């Protein structure tokens, strides 16, 4: 329950390596969290996004001054190309840490940066 409360109030999505760089600005982020089953049902029913990729990662919990490790699920709507990034914790709670649109392969994004 502490993880749920802390994640809702103070999540910072910053890579661990960023701690060593004094030029890094930490972004305070609030993320909606709920039981994993409910989060998955929301992504599928509300946004028509399906699980597309998975990985592992961590988010920084400022309240606990510690990194919290979890698994990541990337949901994508293949009709509208909206997407959501969800981190899933071992205690059965998941948090939506990012949502967006225009999901595309990275090479396409790199080509657009060059123009």
C-alpha cells in the first residue's frame, strides 16, 4: 500500500545513470496507479490499446528516496497509434507513467529530426 501511495504522489521517471550528471534536472511526476488487472482492463477497454512490448525498469520514489523496480508494459492502439507506458510492481499495483500519440518505429523518428 505504501508503494501505491508513494507512486501516486511522487514518481520521477529518470534513468539511474542520470544521477551522476550534474546537468540533469529531475522531473516531478504524478502517475495514476491502480491494481494491475484494473490498469490493463482500462488500457484495453478505454483506449483500445493492446500490450505490444515488455521490459524491466525502475522509477524513482522521492518519498522513500529509493528506486522502485518493476516490469514495463507498452500498450499501443494500432488504429490510432496512441500508446501508454505502464510500470507494474510486484505488489500487484501498476502506474501509467506516460501516454502519447504518433507511435512509430525509431528510424522514422530519427529521420524526422534530421529534416
